[in-house]
């Protein structure tokens, strides 16, 4: 039965792991199609979202919702895009996924810029930068900063735009991201151009061109050349602009970049016209129209080919459906037989698992009852021992006070009478008897302080300090917080007092301390007793492994009995801090 359960758990774990891998593959496929097929982005992201939601993998579910929003945005479905962006935001926020939120808000910035909603763009871009900065995301932060710069550029706030593009350039450079650096320089050039700072703009575009050439980005390189030409055009440097646009045309042809080639023909026609070279202007405008028609014809031909392909594909699909239907009819009978067998096996396995779980639950309950009974027995035994110990202390205290103490007082009186009758002066004898009386009284009070009988822990501690430090060997400082109306039951008060006695006694015997700080704090729901010395300290772990640690174990047992715990912070040569905490709601239960 254990093997069956183990096998079922292994299958469940393997299925969960495989499911997570499958969802990750779908999300990666969605991201891979961002520049190619927006429909596939939506399709893959939808599958990933549904599977993640079903398997309760919340982080992947949030990423699936984000990519659905991105796919719809790229497809121009803005309302649907915004709906999924908000869904992703809710999911990421529920699990406090700062990284996911940073990426989401960065993309939402571009969305709001496209729809000219600058107020919303400002809000989400601020969040994107803040979240990415908090988690030190080297990839997300420069992109978020760059997108915020684009917002200012769209708002024609050139100064702020330039500031953010310079920062994004610095961040990309720190990560050695040359592609990112080139884009930041492109945008920076646009901001500088808006401010009529053409020379710095040309310098930025020149560096962007060199960076793209260095990484083999031919399209990026030719776009930089085009942008430089446009700057020259703004400066009315028509000859230099012409040279750049001719280079754009040549590279666009080489790269078969139809849109850029079309633009090159058009801008060259305009540039030559501005130079008064109308024949050349006419030729390039003519080529622009001819190439535009050619592109349109090619597009139409491609559309017709796609329709023909769809028709042929649809025809084959219909034929395949007929063959598949016949095959399915033949397989249906076999499938029903297999399903019956599988259902029977599944029923047997499930029944076995249910029986095992029921038996295991019964055994667990019985074990819990047994453990509870054992704990109760241990508690009662401990209570009996502690009660017996305290009763014996009280009996011995009474015997010392009422018996030995009274005998010593009587003996002293007899000695005084004898000295008076015989004119004998022996102060040493009287002093010895007085010392014995004091010692007996101190011992009696130590075993059962009178203040504890009146349920006053604070006065009991103060009385103990006065007795043990009667010769002022140490400086002892006390602090009482909210203890005026502290009402403790007898057991809790005794356990705290005995623990304090043990700790202070150990400090006097072993710590070599010069001062002790005692603090009793009533937190309403918890009582804290803190004792700090500046002595030699000790190795707690080492001490607890030896017989010398019995005193500390005894203290821990007393405090645990009333529902509290003891913490000790110490190192050799650095003193000791003892912290005893007892929950006050436990006190009534102990009483």
C-alpha cells in the first residue's frame, strides 16, 4: 500500500513539474513571436494562462495575462489589451511579484503613449522605474527609464526626456548592452534635436551607428544613417543630407527593406527639390511611385497566393476529416474497451488510497490522543513535583522561623541574663547568636519570601536583592514598567521568582560581574523579566552539554511549565542577557 501511495505521489509530482515546464515553453514561444506574429503571441499566452490558472501557478498565470495584453496591444486591440494588463497587475500584486510588475508597468507606459494618455503613462512609468530600482533589475531598469524618457519626448518636454535617455544610456553601458546603448542614443538625439542642439544630436547618432555596426545590426546602422540625414536636413545642410539618404537607399536595397527604400526615394526627391535640382528630384519621385506600385502589387500577389493556399489547405482538411471520421469509428469500440479497463484499475487504486488514508487518519488521531494523554500526565507529574518542592520549602521556612529562630532568640536572652547575674561581658557570644538569628531569618525568607505570600512579585524581587547584596558587592539597577496593578497567580509568580533567584545567585557565584540590570515589563498580553550582567559570560552550548547546565535547564523547565520561554544571549567575555517571557493569557489557565 505504501508503494502504491508513493507511486501516486511521484506521478503527481512529475505531472506538476512537466506542467510547469510546458507553461514556461508556451510563454517563451509567445515572447519569441513579439516581432513576427501577434496572433501567435495571443494564442501561446492564452494557453499558458489557462494551464497556469488550472494548476494554480500564480506567477506564471500573471505572466500569461501580461503577454495576452501585449499581444492584443500589438494587434491594435487596445480595449482587450488594457483588460489583460489590469488582470496581470491584480495577479502580480496578490503575490507581491515586484519583477513582474516592473516589466508590466514598463510596457503599459508604451501602451498609454500610443493612446496619448500622458497622465496614466506618467503614473505607470514612475512605478516601473521605482520597482525595477528596488530589485536592482539590470535588464528591466534601463528599459523602464528609457520608456519614461519616451513619454517626455512625446510630451515635447525635451529637457526631461534628455535626462532620462542619458540615465538609460549609463545603465545600459554598465550592463555592456550595446544595443540598448544605441537605442538610448537615438532617442537622446531626438530630444536634443527638439531643443535645436544639432551638433550633440549628430554626435549621439554617430556613436549609435558605431555601436550597431559593432554588433552586426545592419538595420539599426542604416536607420542611424537616415536619422543623421534628417538632422542635416533640419540644419539645411542639403548636400550632407543627400549623401546620407543615398547611403540609406543603397543599404535598404541590399537588406531588401522595402519600407525604408520607399522612404529613401521620397526623401531624396524632397531633398533634391530643396537644392533646386529638379531633374533629380523628379527621377526619385518617379522611382518612389513606381516602387510603391511594385510593393502594392507584390502584396496583392502574396494575398492571392495566401488565399489559394488556404483553399487548397481547406480542401485537404475536408478530405482528411472524412478519413479521420472513418478511422475514429473503428477506434471508438477499442477505446470504449480500454476506458472500461482503465476505469476499473483507477477505481481499485482510488479505493486502496481511500482505505489507506482513512486508516492513516485513524492511526494519526489515536497517536494524537496518546500524545495528549502523555503530555497531560507529564504536566501533572511536573506540577506534583513542583508543588511538593514548594510545600517542603514552606515547611522548612516555618520550622526555621518558628523553631530554630525562636530557640536562638531564647538562647540569646539566657546569655544576657547570665552575663547580668555574674557580671560577665562576652560580646562575641551575643554577636554569634545575633548572626545566627539573621542567617536563619534570611534562609527562611529565601525559601518563602513573605511578599510572595501577598502576591507581590516586584517587592519579592526587591527584598531578595537587598538580602543578597547587603554588602553592596555589585551595583544592581532595577526598572519596573506597568507593574503597579500586576496580578499574578501563585504558580506563575513562584516560577518567575525561583528563576530570578537561580539567575542572580549564579551571577554572584560565577559571573565576576560589577553590575546587574533587572527589568520587569508588563505588556498587558505578555510579562517580560530581563536580567543583564557585565560579567565574563559563557559558552551556552558547551555549558548545556555538561552537568553545570542543570541550573539553566531547571529554569527552562519552570518557565515552560507556565507557558513561557527563556532566551539567553551570551558570549565568553561579553556578559549575559537573560530574557524570560510569559504570556499573560496563559496565567489564568495555569491558575
